[in-house]
């Protein structure tokens, strides 16, 4: 496969946006499943890696809004929703930019460098947005670390395992271009 066409990228982004609605619904059946596994992160990060920064950014912006409109999760207009929008938008943007500029000559290494960088950037921006805008004066470093790393640790592990596997499976199925010919 050569490159993905803009139409294919739009279709993949739409699927990822739909997953931003469906995955939280399924994981909220588990007590604290949404907080533990951060289900919207997976399609947004995957969209950025596969489709590029523009599409990842759009998915990160639209995913929480669509989920709020269709399921009331997160509640529309809440600080949680605004924080998620910022965090997820940064995930999609950073994942796409990193995949564009990181070229280690190893596709798996490119995926992990891009994924980890995006995960850190999104968590930092999400925390900063809460500290300065949505919970100003009450949001501490400890609160940030607990919210984004400690309680979200299972989700981090799932993302680090599942997203590269999905990306490489899409490559193997010739749905996504392989970065380096063998």
C-alpha cells in the first residue's frame, strides 16, 4: 500500500470518533472502568498515529464532544469534558506529528517513541489546563500524578500494549502503509 487517501483517512477518523463513544459505554460496565482504562485515549492515539496530526487533532476534539452529546459522558460543559478535550486533542496532534518526524528505521520503535511522547504531552497539557483554568488554586502536583498516572496505570499499560499491536495489525492487513520496506 502506498499512502492513505484523504477519504480513507476521513473514514478511519470517523471510525475512531465512533469508538470514542462506544468504548467508554462498554468499559463503564466495569466499576471505575472509565477512569481505570481511559477508553477514549485508544482511538484518538491510534487515529493520530495512523492518519496524521490533523485527523488525530480532529478526533481528539470531537470524540469527547460526541460522547457527551450521545451519552452524557463526560457531562456536557463540565470541567472534566474541557480537560478531556484538551488532553485528547494533544494526544492526537502529538502522535501524528511524532509519526511524521520520527524515523528510527524501525517501525515499532517509531510507534513507541510517538506513542509515549503523545501520552506524556497529553497528560501534561491536561494537568496544566486543570491547574490553570478548570480547578485553579485547588489542583496540585500530587492530584495530577494520582489522576493521570496512579489511577490511570491500567489504562497506560493497555495503551502501550494494544495500540502498537493494532497499528502493526493494520499494516499487516495492508490497511495502513508500512513505513520501512523489508
